[in-house]
C-alpha cells in the first residue's frame, strides 16, 4: 500500500509503509537526465549528481557527508539515467530521520565549490575510461547511438571527456535551477516509519522550496527504413552484441504483452534464446532479452557475449528464434510458465524497502498514476498468446532492426548483410 501527498509547491511525496521491515529507505527522484541536456553540456546531469556528494551548506565536505552516512550503517548512492536522477539512503528503522536530513541536504543545499568541481572532472573522466574498458557496458552506448544518433537520446549519459572537462560552475548551477524544482521532484519513503510524523517532517523540510516549472526535453525523433548495424573494432576475447528493435513508450498498454514476449525469448535459463544459444550451441555465457521503455520512445534488445569465431552463427540463430515466435503459436504451458516467472520475480524483488521505493517512485515521477504490484500482476495474467504474437509481428520487422557489436573485427558490413527477417 502507498499514500500520495502533494505539497503546495508541487513536490510529490509517496509514503510506502512496510511495518515489518528492518530497514527504511529515503529516495529523492528528479526529472533531470541526459535527455534534458544540450550538446554543449552533455554530461551535466551526471556531473551534478556527483557534486551533490561533494559538500553542502550543513556538511561542507565530501568526507562529512560520507562519514555521517557510514556512521549510520547506511547503504547509499545516487544514479543518473536518460530521464531522471536519484539520491537515496537505506538505513535501520531507527536512523531514518538522519538519512532524511542528509539526503535532503544534498538535494537542497549543494555548495558547488569550484576547486571540487575541477577535481571531480578527473574522477568522472576516469569513470568514463572505466566504462570504455567494459565492453558489455560499452556496447549499450553504441546501440543507443545507432538508434538515435546525434540527439540527446543517443548521447552517453556521462558525456564526452572533452565536454566534461569544459563544464563550468555556472553550467551546473543554471542546469540545477532549471530542473531541480518541486514540480519535477518526487520524494519516497518506504519501510517502517510513523506516517503522520514522517509527513510532518517532509513538509518542514521541503515546503519552503520555491515553486518552479521544470524545463522539458526535446521529443525523440526516429527514422529508419532498413536494417542497420555498427561495429566498434576492439581486440577482445569475446564479442559483445546487442540486436534490437524499435518499440513504443512506457505509456503504451501493450507493454505487458511485450514483457511476456521478451521473457519467452530471453528472460531466464529456460527461455528460448538461452536454451538455443547457450544450451544447444554452447556459443555464449550470457544471453538475455528485455525491453527499455522511456517516456517518448522504447526498444527491445537481445544482449549476448559470444565466441568470436561464432558471431555470425549466433546472429542467425537469434533471428531464427525471432522468426519462429512470429510464425508459430505459443503454447498454453509456455505462456503460463512465463507469466509465473514475470510475476514471481517482481514480487520477490519487492521484498526490500529500496526496491519498493524505486517501484513506486519511478511510476509517480513519470506517469503520475501508480499501479500496485497486484494490479500489474492482473495485467500480466490477462495477456493472451495472440497478444504476444501480434506484438512480435509488429515490432520484429526489418525496418526496426538494429545491431551493435564490439569485437575483433574490421568490417561491419559483413554483419549488416545477415540482418534479414522473414
């Protein structure tokens, strides 16, 4: 169960009581991510997230923040995505007031010391370098650029190194002023706490924040008429690939049928792709299928780490399984097993206060209409085999097909030649 409250300044509060929980999570979510940026400041959302840990008016150093959080025994962090940024601390139930005070201080009162900004540039550049050396992560960035090109949806969340090095204090301050406003912010508390007391504390903490209208983002433009592929040549012991298709946004009612489709293909060890590529062919260690649906676009993707010598063979096999699910009916047994898998994993995943906070917070931030786990289970159970097949036939087409590869090859066109569905 959850309760929603909206302050006079527009800030939204979601309270998710879990009386038997041993921990409580305080989470702040803001509609500010890389899709809200311009090219000149690409990476500023992520930079701002880092700087909120570097000192506040009440805790003037990074050490003061981290020491206090760790003295609480907190699990804490922050994250930046394409469409939002989050800050959280998960603590024992008797420490939630302190966690609230610290995380809200980071959100409300960051210092942005210029010396710390210059030092943090080096930290972020090294973070970018780290991801460059993680091909399983890097291929995702390559795939997004292939799909969306030179627009915010196709840019890296951390930004290019040269842009990060050029960011100034005024860029961060101005960006924060435009986007870190109450109407674009959702605060979530989940776990064991006293609701009336918590709401009173949150009102006291956030009620004086000045009302403001968050700046929007540019609508994603999509254009494709034929299959496309991109290769990043790199000497690796294993080739990493993402084969994916353009889909629809998170508000589409067909998303539940799409969840079932993805799970049948690559949602677990009994899925079709896992059994084919790993079980039968022995050509990959990891292979999975999932969807990523955002506010104005989305895609389905199959990810795999493949034996360098067998990449073409694996691509053909993936496309073969995709053709099969378009052409052949799904059995009642497979459909039921898949629904059980999806709903069971969701329920198990919601055992902890931090996962509950994220579950409700993300829905509120983007949709402003929250579905409970039970309501989502009902929607998953209502999916028919014909719904899944219809989605497969609509999405799995040549004019939506894309392939990103990172591996020890020179010619990307040899892979593009394989991209053909029946």
